[in-house]
């Protein structure tokens, strides 16, 4: 994904926020893939509070409350 985004190894320091997004995406993809065959009842979401603070990943087990739909 870094190559497709036009990022180089030198950009890891100079453009850390871009690499942070790539790392977060990779971790979430891996967790979803593992959960698909080990714990399929897990649900993955992200949320942003009213004050714009973001939680990158929320993992819940079982039914999802109405607020998350």
C-alpha cells in the first residue's frame, strides 16, 4: 500500500502521519481476517466523539447496540 500511495522508506520519518494511517489500516485488516475464522461473533467499528476525538477501533462481541448501526 505504501508503494501505491507513492511513499518511500525516507517518508517514514518525513511523512509519519501517512505511515500511521497505513499501519492502522493494516492492523485492522489483520484483526478482521483473524477474527473471521477464530471469533466470527466479533464486530469492528470506529467512532468519533462529538468533540472530534477519534477512536480508531472498537471491537465488540455479539449483538451491536442501536448507536453503532
